[in-house]
């Protein structure tokens, strides 16, 4: 029975890694969609979101069955509970990137913003994709560092977000209130993606160490 349970846990982790790969791909493709006003990339994000949601449902079902039928304890219970929460985070990332892709589709063939703002959005998009890659690596790592979170907040990303928000809220902003609101919402979606990546790192740390998220800080 223990061998079967261990194989089920391994399968759960493998499914989670697949979700993480899809979420990473979504962040990469949406960055292309935004910076290049690329309609094909935007629709690829929609397709990834649909695929991830289907696979997330299967992953969630496996986790629920493990909880209901196997009654895991201690580390194994943390494994299953962490996996369920990480799956939710990845699904939310996918939803957020699809909302960013919506902005590209609605503005097409025009870009979502002027060239200087697009440059900032490119920095934000690439940094978010890097965080998604770090989250995927944390999920598949065999021997993560026990004394640190494997996904840390990106200060440069935070600075770029702040710079963009200052630009759209400036009194001399020349592109209208509607565009400013759209861009602020787009940046918020990116910010939430980044937060989910960092939270995944903290959940991984919880799984391996038992240190609750409530006593972790994002900077650790």
C-alpha cells in the first residue's frame, strides 16, 4: 500500500510540474503578445489557459482522492495540501495572463500603449516569466534549500511596476483616462502573477520544512 501511495504522490507532483510548465509558457507568450501586439501569441495564451484548467481539474481530483482514501499524515499530508494550493495558484496565474492577452486582442492592431510604456511592460513581462520559471524549478527540485524560499520577490520588477504606474497617473499623461485605467489594471494582473509565484515558493518551503506561511515573509 505504501508503494502505491508513494507512486500516487509522485504522479501528483508530476501533474503539478506540468501545470507549472504551462503557466510559465503562458507568461512567456503573453509578454510577446504585449510587446509585439502579437495576436497569435495572445490566442496561444487563451489556449494554454483552457488546457491548464482542464489539467488542473484532474490534478485536484487526484489530490482529493489521496486525502479522502489514503489519510496521509505529517509530511505526506503537507505534500498533498501544498499541491492543491499550488495548483490553485497556477490556475490563477493562467487566468491572469489570459486577461492580459484580452487587452492585446481588444487593442489590436494597435499596441496596448505608447513605445516607452511598452518598453516598461516588456521588462515587467520578462521578469514575471522569470519568476514563473523559478516557481516551476522549485516544484520539480529534489533537494531545495531548507532555510530559504526558492522564489524571491524581484525588486527590479517592483520598480518597473511603480515607474509605469507613476507614468499613467501623472498630471501630464497624454493618452487619456481610459488608457491609464486599462494599463493600471494590466500591471495589477502582472503583479498578482508575481505574487502567486512567490507564494508557490513559500508553499514549497512549507512542504519541505513544515514552516507555516504565516511565519514566513516574502523577503525570506
